[in-house]
């Protein structure tokens, strides 16, 4: 599978890499099989956003198509989709909210 980096200036064959990971600088990097220079695929604002992009890349590996690393807006949408935040079932006072629905 080929991956075009976030800057749109290089394409990397992920099949010839031993690992793809998120660095401490929130950057997604790929390590080539034979060693050498690490490929920089894209840098994002936070680790959570970079992990969401890495997960999206993983989900697209089976398609075999060229994957374009998402821009910051698309990456933020991916991160929101992966968040575990759920709305609270209880109000601020600890009681369940009362829903008075009608027909």
C-alpha cells in the first residue's frame, strides 16, 4: 500500500516498512525495512489526533489503494469519531434528568 504524506510531496510504500508509529512530537513516522532514514508521513496537533489518523491508515491497509494523509481538519474529525466521551446520563446534581415528552 502506498501512502502520500501530509505535505503532498512524497509517496511511501508501507509494505516495505517494518513499523509505522506515532512519535512523541505527534508525528506519524514509518521505518523502512533495511534501516536508513525514517519517513515522515505527517505531524498533528496532539497525540490523540495522530493516533486516530494512524488507526484510519490501518483500516485502509486492506484496500491496497493510495492513502492520502489527512489534513488537520479531517484528522480532527477522525479523532472525534474515536473519542470515548459519552454524554452524562445524570444532571449536575446527580439525579437523572426528567424527560416530559409529549406526542
